[in-house]
C-alpha cells in the first residue's frame, strides 16, 4: 500500500515489487553467502599482493568494480562506495546474487574527542539523516540492527578480548553540512560516530531479511572546535586488521 504525505521523502510504499528489481539484473545466484564490505582500498591491495584474495566477479555499468573472494573460502570482499544510494543499492544487488551474511568495516568521524583513533564501534543502529533508507523502511528517527546478530558479534569480540564501544551512528548524506549544532544534537541523542552508509545498509538488510553487522573505527574528529583529520586514513595496520577481524566474525554469523 502506498502511504501519501505532504513531503515526498516521508511517503512510503510497502510493496516489495518495484518496476526494476535487483533480481532482474542478477538472475543467477552465486554460491558464496558471506561478504565483507570495506572502505580500505590499500588493505584490499595488500590482500591481493599477499595472494589472500582472488577476483570472483566483475560488475559492469557506469561505475564498474570487482568482487573478490578469500582464497579457499566462501567469503567475498568488496570495496564499498560512499553514501547510502551507492553502498546500500549495491548491497541490495549482492543479496540478489545470493549473499545472506554481511560484515561492514569502515571509519567515521567521532562525535566525542575522547574516542581514540582506531577505537571500534559495534553498530547497534543509526540516526536516519539521509533519504535512501526511507524507500525501504517506513519513516522513523532511528533504525536498528538485528539484536541477535549484533549480540553474537559482541560475544565474539568479548571472547577474543577485542575492546570496543557499542551504540548508534549518525548517518548523513551531507559531508559538508555537519554543523556544530547538528553535531551537538546527534551527540545528545547518543550517536558516537558520524558516517554515510549505516542507516541505508541496515534498511536494506531489514527489507530483504538477511544478517548484517558493522564495525566502524574512530577516525577524524568532528567534536572539537576545529575539525581534525587525526591522520585517520593512514592507519594501515588498524584497517588491515579490521578486515581480518571481520573475516573471522562473518564466518560465525
């Protein structure tokens, strides 16, 4: 049923069938059911150099990319694309291809300067300050991951003595509109990190009914009076290790 609203972004249609569906583009399902989405291109290159991953699929179109497979496993890995429409849209296609369990690993801006560079956040949910997710899940201020999946990830981290925080992210479309007042409001609501993909990816997972988890590491500082990169995108050891951690996690999801 289509629910009308004065504001188009708040209109919602719960019909699962669209004019164009991912299954029309990816009719043949691949045998791999597990995937890591990462935003660490240099770590992906290192995995290739070490012969730990091999090319599995090529996705054509206006923005072509490769999907890789960890050698000797059924785990795929792909470089994510920035923003909910790109990353979440691709995730919908990956599900049509047969993927059923996904771990996301990326970095985000900290909303509390006491969160160190590299500190992991296990994502419980996101504040929906974007437009993509509203086409998959009806309007709400927050969207949450599946608790049993996130609890399983937390148990794994606890058992392996991996330190982490757990909580909300703030997902925004507008990188250059993270104003001081918005940052303070999102902090007050409990968000620990700002990023650009989580609410969209969580919405796709809810809509299609597959397992999804995310670990985001603390990156640049948007909490202080002046923005600081803190060299977040040069922490190669953190980024490579986070991929390998997600590989262990997706195996037990």
